[in-house]
C-alpha cells in the first residue's frame, strides 16, 4: 500500500477529529510513509457449505454459536470464511511508538485500522467477481452480536491461517498480528436480509433486527 491509497477524511474519522493542525497533519504524512513501509497484507479464504441442524448452523462442519450468525446466514447455501492481516511489523511499530510518543501511536493505529478495512474490502471485490453468486451478505465477525469471540481459534484453524498467513490467536482470543480480521460472508442465489447489527451502514428497513438494534435509524 502507498500513502495515496488512503483517504484523508477516512483517517480523520478513525482519529475522531474533523481536522488536524499543520503540525499534526505533517505527523500524519510521516506516519503514512512509515506504516506503508511495513504493511504486508495477507489474506486467506474458503467457500464452505452452510448446514442447518437442530443444534444450530454449521459452517464447513463447524457448529457456530449464537443466534445472530444463524440469522445472518439465513437463505445462504454456502458462505465465505476469510481472514486478513497486515503483518507483525505493523504491531511492532505501534508498540514502539506507544513507549515514546502516544500521538504517533494513535496515528499509526488509525492508519492500520483503515488499511485492514481496505484489504478486506478489496478481497470482497475479488470474491464478488470470482464466485458465481449474485447475493452476498456483509462481513460478520466473531464478537458481533452473540457470535462468540471464543470461536476465533476454530475459525483460523478451519482456514489453516497460522500456516498460510501467519495468523494465530492467544488464549484470550486476541488475534496476532493484532491488526487482523476474520469474518463470514453469506452467499445466496436469492436476495438475503443482512443481519449484521452494528454500524453496518445499510438500509435499516431491510434488516430483520431493526426492532431491537441500538443503532437503528429512522428511514
């Protein structure tokens, strides 16, 4: 990735500020150069069958916990399980900055947050072009709703992510490298109702959880 790949307004939203003064703007430019030198995006994905059983929904034979992921995959015969990471060097740069300059660390963290989102978005574009499905749900990750974070280890093992992209998980279910994502995307030949509940940015009118979603908007 290069500094030109990043949208300034998006980075400001990650930093939770509408603008930066000249000094901080220059720091952001320098931070972009530093982070782009260490970001090494790696991804892995699999298309797996979705099976509904009395115990719950299974993905590639793995029983997924929680009602939200089951609702998310309603109408989907298959789903993509994916993982993406930026590299351990990104984590190292952020940790090093935290010891000496918290402003720089915050800038690094915002850049990395935007970068992993871009990596996932680019992967989704590739999947939409490559897979023979017309309808895709949004990404749904362990920790969303009642989809248990404790399933991270199962998900990365199903992808063989430790070997393929160097992605592991700690006993506390933290992904390493930390700037990493795992997610499930439902696939269907018929229109699907996206069940991602938090800050999805899509139409509330079509969401099956609109009645109890804390982020519902009036449309």
